[in-house]
């Protein structure tokens, strides 16, 4: 997937779901930075950033001070944008516990 395709996907989601583009871009940047850390096999303490150019659609990913190839991470960016909840602007999967079927959603923030 190239830069233009990612921009097109974001525009489509913004139009179809009514989600603010900036919310989509922030979700994409956060998800790609996290995915980049995992793909590079670095520790959780290592700094990773993803910056999305709003005009060109270019995604710049830096892990541990070194720029990495973002082409393999654009699929993750597109999938993340599709998961943004138009009502809250939050990614839907942030409130899921794997294997729970969502039944713990109302207990977020409470002690275990």
C-alpha cells in the first residue's frame, strides 16, 4: 500500500463514519509506533515515533533514533484507522480483553 492509498482510506473513513481526520491520524501514529517497536524487537523503554504527513500521506517511523522502512507498516495504519469509533474517537479494541467477549468493559479502571 502506498501513501496515496492510505490518504484515500483516511478520507473515506472520515467521510463515511464522520470521524475527524486528526483523530484518525493520531490513532494511526500511535498504532504504527507500537507496531514498529514490536517489529524491530526493541525493549519497551526504547522511544518510537510515527509521524504522518497530512499532505503527502508519507509515514515516517523512527525507533531508537533510527528511521525504519514504513512501507511494511502501512497495512497496520489502515487497519487501525478502520477501527476508530466515530462516537468517541477511541479505537474500539482499547476496551477489549482478549477472550472476554467485551464483558469486562464496565470494569475498566477498577482494581483486579
